[in-house]
C-alpha cells in the first residue's frame, strides 16, 4: 500500500464524519435561527374529554354501525334470545352455594340458562362450572383443569346485560342477541368486556363489545 493512498474503509469513515459534521452544523445553525414560533396561550386549546355514557344505551354512536339486513320478512326464532333477565337470580344462587366464589373465569348467558366457571375452593387450575336454570337447582359440574385468568364477581352489574340487549335489539328490530360472554379470552385487546353475539334470520350478524358499565366499545360485523 502506497503512503498517499487511503484505504476504502478509512475513506468511507472520513466521509461519514464529514456528513455527520455537516448535519451537526446545520442543526446548530437552525437552532440559532431568528424564526419566531408562536405558542398558544394557556387554555386556548380545549382539553379532550372522554365520551360520557348515554342514559339510553340505544343512543351509543357505535351502534349506528349495526344495521338491519334484508331477511325477506323472516323472523328469528324466539329461542335464540339470551336470558339476561336470569342473571340477578343466577348470581344470587351462586353466592348462596356452599362454595360461593368471589371470582369467575367465565360467565355465559344463553337462552334459558346462565353458566358460570370459577376456581373450586379458590384453587388455581381446579375449575368447576355451575349452571343456573329458573326451574331447577343450580347444577355443578365435575372439576377440570383450567388456568383461565379470573375477575371479581362484584365487577358485574347484573342490570347492564339487559340494558345492552334492549339497545341492540332496538337498533336491529329483526335481530336478536343470542348470547353474552364475559371472560378475558373473548375480550381480545379491550380488557374485560361483554362479548355479545347478534343474529338475524340469515344467521350471525355481528359481535358487539361493551364495557362492564354498558359503554359500547366496538361492533364487529360478520
């Protein structure tokens, strides 16, 4: 290698230094500019607020995405309706049982019954289901393994599911809510929310997600 020749690697490094130095210089010159930047006065920009929960959930703007479909005059069977009116009594019956849980891993509301899943005697992984029907005693299943995350029962407002069903079925007069599910796995990235299945005479119409206070989070159209 001759004394006057600079290796390619060294030349590249020196060129990078020159470019970097230029950028630094430009930044310094820019910082020294006499350009005036105007900043709004305190209070000039309104602080964003969260949308309040409407008194009537039917007025939730998210529900506007849920539109009735043409079902040629066919009506969905009444047997599709979720028995949300049973939830208060079902919760009371569960709390009156010998192993009254304080946490659930899953809550399902279908036509004619409400189903709970929880850790038996509070033992993690030892899961049991309890099914409530208005004309029968609470039925308890055989324990199985399930490590699904739990949530506190007292987080549930037993009136909210009924309010949600009224709002949704008012928005879709030819449809019905056929199930409501509450657990971590069916809440996706919304935290803990009600997963509400809506059907019409053509089949599945949408899934509505709602917070525990009834606020509509999202509507997923089928």
